C-alpha cells in the first residue's frame, strides 16, 4: 500500500504543527466556544483514561463527518475548512493554547495487504524528515476495529522537535489515518486528550 494521496498529506499535516506552534492556524469560530473553552477543570475523571481530568463527557461537543464522529475535548477547537482542504484532511481539531496540538483525519481507498505494507506506507514520508526516530509501533483497536499505531519524532524546518502519533484502521474498504501532532516537549501533556479522542471515535 502506498497511500498515493496520503504520502503528501502526512507531510502537509506536519505543516499544521508548524502553523499551530507559530499561532497562525485559523480555527473555525463557534458560537459555543465561550462555554466550552472556559469550562473550569474539575476533579472528575473520564472513562477513557484516568490521566485526564476535564468536562463531563456528556457535555463534550461531537464532531461528525460522513464516515465517522468523535468528541472534541474541552480547550480544543475545530480547524477551519480552508486549512483542512489545504492539507487534504476530512476533519480536524486543534488546541490553540499551550500545550498546542492538532488532530486530523485522512481517508484513503488504498488498502494495505499486511501490517508490513501498512507500516512502510505510513512511515515512507516522515522517515525522510530531519532527525526522524520511530519511538513505538503497536497494534490497537478503534471502535472495535483492529489497526496499527506509530509514534515518532522529527525536527521541522524551523528547528522544533515534533512528536506525531499516527493510527491507521481499515473499515469498509477505506483506510482511516488518524494523526496527532505536538511539540515533543508537550507530548506527554497531551496523551490524555489523545486517548480520549480515540476512545470517542466511532465509525458510521
């Protein structure tokens, strides 16, 4: 599997991190933003992970697309459609305040024949980035569907060290590529939100 369209998308998604870090990324305005983003942190623990504390899961905003839906954590915002179109993403959200991060979803009609082909395709673009290092490669399940998750670091064009977590799941003859990006120094602070987003992800 080569993910012909997604090879450039992985690199393009890397650009999102640079934009986020620089504070240039345009987020879609929401009339609900003041109530969602200003919700105070409480001691309530979500079901997805004990490491994350935040809003009542019942009050989380759900982001929906044609093939999937997922919950937007408190403090995150929808990425503007213009930005999503520029990186070829079907959907995406970002955390515009520290610790800054982004999450985007791409779809591909190319289906991997096996796990080795999937790994080679996913890492074909980022492995050419400066100081690329694969941290981990493991299996996972998203909405009951088996897939692969890869976590790696690299240095972007401005010298910032970036950590990305890419999960790929095949569902209904499509490959869904779920990409989290964050400055490496802030990655550990984001794992709770990342886990919650994945736990809330459901196919249609």
